[in-house]
C-alpha cells in the first residue's frame, strides 16, 4: 500500500496572519450584525429601550475598560495564551447566547463576550506584528485592518439576512462556528508559551489596573449618557480626577500598566494616539446621522439604507491592505495625515446636505471618507506600533483600541448633545425635516473641525 505524505504548512507567519484576520473579522461582524436584530430581541423579551441599549453598551464598556489591563497581563505572561483563551471564551459565549432564555442572561453573556473581546483586541494585533519584521508591519496591518472593515461591511448585510430568515440567535450561531474554526487554527499555529514572556502575574499593577478600569468606565458612560441621565454629567469630571490619580500612581509604580513616561519622552507616540482619538471621534457618528437621514427624511427602509451606507466600509476594506503596504515605503505619518485630510473633506461636503440631496453625491462623499479612513488607519497603526519596543506591543495595541472606543463614545456624545439642544425630547419620527437637517449640519461642522485639528496634530509628527 502506497504511503501518502501529508505536508503541513510551515509558514507560521501566514497562518498567524489568518488567525489575526479571522479574530478581527468575527469580533466586528458580531457587533455590526447584531445592530439590525435589536428590534427582534426587544419584541421577544419586551425589555424596553434602556435594557436593549445595554446589549450594545455592556459589550463596548467591558471591552474598553479591560483592554489595557489585559494587554499588560498578556505582555507579562504570554500574548498567545491570552489570545487563544479570548477566542475560545468569545466562541463559548456566542454559543451560549443561542440558548439565552431571559434578558438578564443575554446581558450577562454580552458583558462576558466584551471581556473575552478585550482579550482578543489586546493581543491579536500584537501577536501578528511580533511574527514579522518591521519592514512588513504595514503590509500585514493592512490585511488585519481590512479584515476588521470586512466584518463591519458584512455584518449589516449578512446579519439582516440571518435575522430575517432564521432569527437573531442565528447570528450568534454563525459567530460561534467562525470562532471555533479560528481557535482550532490558533491552537495549531500559536505556541503554548510566548518567546516574549518576561514576567509573571505577580508583577501586575492591580491598583493601577483597577484605577484604569474605573476611569474608562466613568468616562465612557458619562459621555454616552450625558444628555439622557442626570447623574452622568458628574461622571466626566470624576473620571478626569481619577485619571490624574491613575497617572500619578503609574509614575511611581514598579511595573505600571501603562508606561506614562513614554508619552512624554516619545511625542510621536502621543500624537499618533491623539490623532486616532480625533479621527474616530470625528467619523464614527457619520453612519448614525445618515441612517436617520435616509430613513426618516428620504423614506428608505433599513435594508436600502444599509446598502447605501455600506459603500464607506467596503472601500475601507478594499483599500486598507494597499495603504498598509504603502506605509512600509512612505512615512506613515504623511499617509495618515493625507487620509485624515480626505476624511475632513468628506465631512465638510456633508455640511451642504439637504432634503433633496442627490443620492449619488451621498455615496460619493461616503467613498471619499472611506478612502481617507483607509489611508489613515493602517499607516497610523503602523506609526503607533513603531514607537514601542516589541515587549510592549500588547499594551500599545490596547491603548489604540481604547482610543477607538473613546472616540466612538465621544462622537455619539456630541451628536446626542446637539440633538438634545435643538430637538429636546421630540421623537425623531415626529421631527420635521428642516430641524433634522439643521442638526446634521451643526454636527458635520463640529466633526469637520475635529478632523482638521487631527490633520495638524498628525502633521506635527514630522517635526518630532
């Protein structure tokens, strides 16, 4: 009997890239696909607007608050094992959600999913670039970020189909299947221990970690609920005070969660993270505002509106790998500044939107923002990771993820504040088109200014 030799791939770099791509896709797909299922979940559990909102917010807050402490823990004890634990935990939570029989169980599972998501966010990017030379970081980060936007693009389309045909639980079933495949691949290619292992859990700064978690939670909750909860406005100054205590503690800690001195010594690192915060803060609410415009003012249904809005993340997914490769040959800060400039241009053009605005121009402007974001995100991430030593990749990735989450929360807080100022408590469905258009114009003016400020901050890296 002839012996058959099966060749197992030995290119661990390419397989690690697949693990990073799958893990980036499944986390973003899960979130974006679930958004379209919120009405179905509300109908099944009769939970009410506040509880339903926590399905999204609980996940985001858990992931944002825990990303940096988990990233530090991963740097100390091994990123690969934290990544694999995060993938399997995320998958198990997704599978368990298929059988959630009450709103309380569903909320608990979503928070646990956020914690496991933090384990993935804080390690997959760090594990990826640690397997490649610096000359290839832009290329692999381009594919990684492209996978992130592919998840955002596929989520609304596939999520809507799955929810319509099989119910909202099918979204979590698909997430579970993809997660199990990703874990099997990670188990095969990632070692049990990391070469970067340089410490133990005993070195973990528990006080600093707790201060960071409380600070981020207070800040994000205060921003998101500023105009809806009376006490939320007090959380913002409280979070600022907590942040000051956190910085003071970190400056004297033997093994700090964040090397605060790095921001002072490496101005390029500080400016790159600040540019990311401003970019996410300026662009995140664009889709939310246009979704209201397309459905309330123009009369499109949610499916048609989704197909129009998909043009932006689709362009981002297609161009991010190219922009990443380009950042290996051209200075990252120049590409990132160019990309943010395009985002500012797109947002500026939306200031002139009207009730009868040509649909082709809306799509064109979305494409301009999409191109800008593609040329900003991959190069800026490359710039951030180039500022730190390999041993700190986990924390650096986590801080960048925190900038993204804070930017998202700030963007929505700005919109919520503007809506409350001009519309009060009037339901959107009962608001006249002129008032909605005015709110959108004011919002786009603010976001354009934020983006322009981000361009100058990004360009200032050239002088550092």
